[in-house]
C-alpha cells in the first residue's frame, strides 16, 4: 500500500486515486491474514479509503476476495490460529466482559497516543535513523520477550488456550506498546 502511494504521488495521481489503490493493497493483506475478506474490506474502507461509495467499494472487495482465494489455494483452508469456544455461564459474567472491553479500549487508546507522540517528535529525523532506532528498540525488547517477534499466531493460540502466564502476557503487552 505504501509503495503504491509513493508511485501514485510521483505519477501525479489525485489523492482519492492514491487512497483507493492503498485500500486495494490493505484489504487483501488483512483478508489473507485474518482469513476473512469482509474484515479486510471493512478495515480498508474504514481506515484507508475513508469513504463508503460504490466506486471505492467494488475494487476493494475484488482485491480482498482475490487475496482470500489465492491464500486458500496456496496455504489451505486452515486459519492462522484456532479460537476456542467462548460461552457465558450466566449473565453475571457480562460485567466482566464489559470491564475487559473497557481495559482493551484503554490499551488501544494508549497505543495510539504513544504512536502520535513518537511520530510528532521524530518526524524531522531522517528515515534511516528512525527505522534503525525502531529496529534496535524492538531487538532489545525481543531479547527479553522473544514472543513479540513474528506474526504472533503461536503466541495468540497459546494465550487463548490458557497456556501462558499473566506475567508473560503483561510483558508482551508492555513490549508491544
């Protein structure tokens, strides 16, 4: 998506065309990774394209479905990780689900805030310095918590099956932030 945006800028393509091509790059990546073309489409249209029009919708859907078909043909129908069944034993568990949702929303807001502050303070730095520093920091955290590296499907599966301690989960959370 970024490469397509850069090429579009150099060729003088209008901004809506660049966003459309970016969405057509983001949707297939998300669709293939999440094994859900619909999730890829919603993510790309809501985050990259920023408008819900038929003109923008059709190419994004085609790109997401094509990626899912290709991903299934190459890697098979297995999902990246299996999600165990989740059932509420009673309605008394609903407040805990609400609390978990609020905590996760707070973590997401913290991530966005940190990302915005870091971006504001480092925008003037050369790109090579920013990428090198990001790689160094990630590498140092990975020495302490190796589970932060890679796609994370194994880590997510282990966590969902309850085979990971709270200390390690907290360390992964802090390292990822």
